[in-house]
C-alpha cells in the first residue's frame, strides 16, 4: 500500500478518535493545544490530501456551530427581555 494512504488513514482515525473521546466527555472538542498541534500538522499536508480535507471540514463545522450557538443565545436573551418588559 501507498505510505501516504496509510499515514492519511492513521491521521483520520486519530482525529476521529479525539473528537469521539471529547464528545464522550461532554466537551465541545479536543483541548485547544491538541487541536492546534493537529492544525499545524494538517497545514503541512497538500490541499487535496483526504485527511486535510476532512480536518478543514471539521473546522468549518465547528465554526458554524459556534456561530449558530451565539445567534441562539442572542435570540434567547432578546426573548427573555421581551417577556420581562411585557410582564411589568
């Protein structure tokens, strides 16, 4: 087998394992230091390398999730403010 395929598969399994372990703990993701180390390693890989693509997609999903949660919190806060104003 091609070494790049084996390395890519190992990196993919490592990333998936880190995410699964963090999800099992109830955290929102791997520790920032671990995530930063993975990001540095992925940045050295070619753009079309499958684990790099997967990593980039995970980061995009994480950023989207954070944005959605921020918007939901703002919406909940404004709804609570409206309830307080209408009840007084």
